[in-house]
C-alpha cells in the first residue's frame, strides 16, 4: 500500500478541490477549491459568516446537492447521492406530528426495510435499537408522547435519535441547535459529545457560533465567503473530554478571539455589531 492509499484508508470523508457554482451565480462560486480530510470518529466543526458555503458543503457531503468540480468520497467511494452511512440533522426538527417519539425514531428504519422481507428478529432488533437510543438521549419517559407535547430541545433530541437509528458512520449537522435558547444549547452540546463517544460516529457540524464550534470540535474549519472557501483549520487545544468550565480558560478564549478576528477581517467589518449582524444573518440569505 503506498502512502496515498494509506491516507485514503484513514479518511472517513475526503473532500478534494471541491467547487460549486449555482446556476445564475457564475460570478460568485458558492464553493471554490475546498479540500478537507475528515478522519474516522473525528468531530469537525465548520464555522463562518452567513453565505460562505457551509450548508452547501454539508449538503454535497450528504449527497443532497451536486457539485461542479472536484471530488467527495466517503469510505473511499465517490458520493453520488444520499447513503445509509451518512445521516443529516437540520436546524428545524422535522418530526412527524402524528407519530409518537418512539415511532418517529423507528420511522426512517421502517421506510428503508423492505416490509415484506421483514422478519420478527429484524423488528426486535429495531425496537432494541430505538429503546437504546431513547435512553441515550434521556427521553425514555416520554417515549409515547407526541412531538407537540415536547420542548424544542427535546424534539431535536428525537431528531438526532432518528438520524442515528440506521447506525450511520457519519452524522452531518447543519446548525442543529440554532433555534434553541442558550441554556438548552449547552445541555445539547454535552449530549452530542456524549453521543459521539458512545456511538463512535464521525460528526461534521456546521454553525455560525464560534464558541459552539470550539467547544464541540476537535478541529474547527473556518470558512470565508465570496467565493466560499476554507480560510484556515484550527486544531482545538482542549482535552477530548470537554466541560463547560473550559470556556473560561485561556486556550479557549485565545482561540475564540483569533477566529473572531479572522472572521472580522475576511468579512471586512470593523465593529462587533456589524460582525454579529454578519454571523447571524438568515441561514439562507445571501450577504450581498
Ligand atoms: N439553491 C441555491 N441556489 C442558488 N444559490 C444558492 C443556493 N443555495 C445557496 N446558494 C448561494 O450559495 C452561497 C452559499 O450559501 P450557503 O451554503 O447556504 O452558505 P451558509 O450555509 O454558509 O450560510 C450563498 O451565496 C447562497 O446565496
Ligand atoms: Mg447555512
């Protein structure tokens, strides 16, 4: 095996010289020359101002969006569409309101399984998996509740469990906690880190919140707009086991200041108010 093959074998997701131009957007490619290797069981966060291509990149890795140039592989195979080894969690938890929590978790699995070939041991295994996930997300007590009886944070936990049901190797998360209040988000951060440890998934997590990116990521990939590309990649100088107090420590604060300064610089803004506006601009909106 040559050195190059060795690298490929170690990468879970490999993005090489990726480019994306949307029709009608010739002047500003959504993504330009993006290369990134993501290792098995790594937790990578993508951060950057609105419009820098974070969602587009994630959707291409998910196989929900095509690309214009370059390659994306998962387990060494080119991504040409969605696959069971990759699951996505969006900001707006898309649960079925007419199904209970446990039914929502089993739903994707039920859709995929050829119903006529389903054996009782398949059903048993699926039930066991769903119960284990319910415990993992701490919602065993509300297994039979309906989504509208749950808080936003609880609904997002169910959406995460549903994504995990088919044991994906890669979990792609696009601002999954963006709609939650600050306290609920902290709880969700520790929960997703716990899930990452237990399930051993590779996680690619998109956010415009620098603190969230550092707290969760083993590496933070900073993107910049016009054209959407990688500005820099920062290894996070924190122990693997995170706890909230680390946010007050010097390594965390220094990295946060550094990343915010780079965003400010690349966005061409000078005041913090302008920077906040830029970071918080609607996810789908362009920044022009
Ligand atoms: N479906 C689409 N059609 C045309 N342009 C798009 C589409 N989706 C995104 N874009 C454009 O691509 C760029 C990157 O968008 P996006 O990936 O949503 O950025 P982010 O998630 O970082 O905010 C933006 O300029 C955006 O307007
Ligand atoms: Mg987005």
